[in-house]
């Protein structure tokens, strides 16, 4: 079935540096992908909607200059956490649906990326 | 998007049937009900989806009453590996393209040996 893959699975970075997380749809093209953030023992919070060939749409309270999203191709979206700080440490998850199915009801999620900022 | 309410946590012994109920009083006519499962440090995984009455697949059943203001996920004969967080989501699935999903608090199920 359709698979969404994230890379890396985990990353540790120093405070002030930037980190890029990749999200790929492996066997379908996704014009739209979604980025979530999840803190320990909390639910997933939608951060932004990544649109191929256009600007991402950010949820209220999410800093677009800090969380840069690029969706340059139909199979790849990237999230860059710029000037990371310890409070950005979290579990980041992307998702996409397969638009090639007439009535698609399932969203596929990546395995997540554990970011730790020290 | 309709808001959902679920129990925060549930415990069950191995081999028992587990029923997790989700309330969604403001569900819209076009909304479907979808359940996802999430293990620690993994992305959510689709379990089942339905619109009305009953849906069954190889892992679960979904019961939806006529008024659709609630739904119950039924997991038959749970095992330790079913320990996870279960999310109930309500929304209109897209015909094409993609649509975002908003997650509620979820239900943390712990299966006890």
C-alpha cells in the first residue's frame, strides 16, 4: 500500500542551528502534505499544510519564519526548523493522502522524527 | 470540524473485548468517522472508517448509531501489542487531493497481562 517516509527518524542538534526533516510519499504523488508536532503524552497538533508549487499554509500560532516548509516536488516536502531551541524539541510527523483514488479515506503518516535540541 | 470527546485512558486484560466510545455531537451530514492507532514514537496508523451502522475489518469493528452523535470502536480479544493511543476523528474525506486532520486527545489503552 501507499507509504509515507520521513527522514531522519531522530536528530540531536545544538541550540541555534537548523534542522531539515524530509517527508516522502513513496508510491503516490501528493500535492498536499501535512506537518504535525507532538509533545510527550499529548495529541498531534497540526502545524501547517504543505502545498506543491506554492506557499505553505500555517496554523494559528505557528511561526512560518521558524518552521520553513518547502514542497518542491509531488513526492517530497521538507520542514526546516530554523535556529532551533530546546523548546522546539518534539516529535514531528508528516502525512499525506493518495489523491489518485476516487474516494480515499485513509491518511498515511510518516514514522515521525524525534528532534532533540541541546 | 466536529469536536470529539473520548475517555482519556482505559485498561483491559488480555483476551478481552475493548470498546472505546467517542462522542461527536456536532457531526455534519458529510462527515465520516475515522479511527487511528498510535504506538509510542510512531506515526498514527489507520484502523477503520465508517459513516453509519456497522463497519468491520480484520482488526476492528466500528458501531455508529442512527443519530451518528457517537461511535464505538470495538477491538476483539486484545493482546499486549494493542497497547496504544486510539484517536477518533470526524470529518469530510476528500474526493480528490488531501485534507488535513485534527486530532483530539485520544484514548490511551493499556492491555494488562
